[in-house]
């Protein structure tokens, strides 16, 4: 039995707790929020054995094996370092950190402590995505020449919201654009040779829409976009010399359509809500004595953040915590 702790009691933490219930070998041992009522309510709703009104007590709980970090991304480094320093394995929500420099410090700490650390890129562990990757290795679409991915939803502007607050790393890129950049990283598995990006900005200075084109060494292209201004198709596409694959709602994929010489429909529903698969991966790796996941290695998280850094660099978007 793996005993989990959840640090942060927001919406995504609730989804992860729901997914964890579908993993027989997992137990939600404790949760923590800096709001005592919120911690109590979350514990009661999700059946945790304990609750804490501070993160330090959660990290110090000797019964916890792994801590899932679900706080806003500007706190990911701080909270990861806290948990690692207490000897806990860590699953940290995406984006892994605000920038690559922070992530490098997190990775170095985990390796020094010989503890497991992984970015919670849940999409990569979904059964449909695993099947798509298997088919790609078999050459089902031939040589991949172009990929697309968009993720957008409509959010009413609120300068106090984490989506639009620069102090909380707001903007479409780090909130949902990270999925599209991670998609390119997963499919091409190499850094782009060139990158060009543009964005429009909210009154607070963070991006409310963005579009990026990545070019690779053999001329392959990735067309990526994110938005807080409009609900987009939220679809990913893989286009090769012999066919294509389209994946609706790719970030939470349950279906995919293969077209071309080999035609097929792939449909694999979740056991619960999809978050169970990343939890299972963490537990498998820890059981096997691994300190990172072969499916979502730390090198990939660093590569994704390097691209996110370059994209923001082209816009001139620097967050307050990054100021010298």
C-alpha cells in the first residue's frame, strides 16, 4: 500500500484524489491547505485519514510515501524542495516550474536525495495516448512531418485570478499551452531547430492567447496555440507521409482516429477520471526503485520548460519573481 499526501486542496487536487480511489494499492493518507476549513472539508470529501493546516506538517508526516503537489505553479519549486528535504517522493503538477532554472534545482535536489520526482503530465499516461505512441513506433502514419495541438477556453478577465495574475505565473501558455508544448516534445522527442511565437496580452500583462511554430532539423513542423479568450477545438493532429491521427480533447484523450492506408478508431474509456494512470506510474517506479519515470523523464520536463522560456523570451514576458 502506497500512502499519498496531497499538498494544496484546489480543483485539480480534488480530481487527483478522485482518480486515486481507482488505484487499489493507493491510500490517501493526508491532505494540507493553509486554510484549515478547506483542509478539513477536503479530507471529509475525499476520505483522507488526516488533514494539516500547513504544508510543513504534511511533508514531515512519517507515514507518507509520496506527495502530490497541486499548488499554483509559482510555488512548485518551493513545495517540491520542501517535500524532497523531508525524504518524500514527489509528483508535481504541470508546469513543473515557472522556468527551467527552477526545474534544474528541483531535479538536482531529487538526484542528490535519490528520491523519485516526476511532472504530473497526466496526458502521457492515458491508455489512448499510449496506444497512439505504440502505433507511431510501428510507422502507422509513415514519417511524421507535421503535428498540431491547440488548447483554449473562455475565461472572464479577473486581475485577481491566478489565470491573469503575473505574480502567480498567469497566462494561457503556462496554464494550458504547456500541454501543447509537451505534445510536441513527446511526438518529436528532440529540441526544435527554430521557434517563432506571438501572443496577445491581457491588461495585467500576461498572455491571453498565443501561437507558436516549431521547426525541426528535418523540416518537420509543430503548430501550437493556447487561449484564455476563446474555446478552441482542443484537438491534436499527427500528419505523416502515409496517414494521420486526430485526437479530440487530446489532453484528456479517450478517442483517436487513424486515417490513411491503415484506418481505425481507437476508444478506451478511463477506469475513473484519467488521473489514476499517472498515480499508477509513480507507484510502479517507486516499487521498482526508480527515481524518475521512463515515460515522463525529467529531461523531458527540462526540455519543455526550455521551450516555454524561449517562447516567453520572444514576447518579453518576465514574471515578477524572475526579476533581478
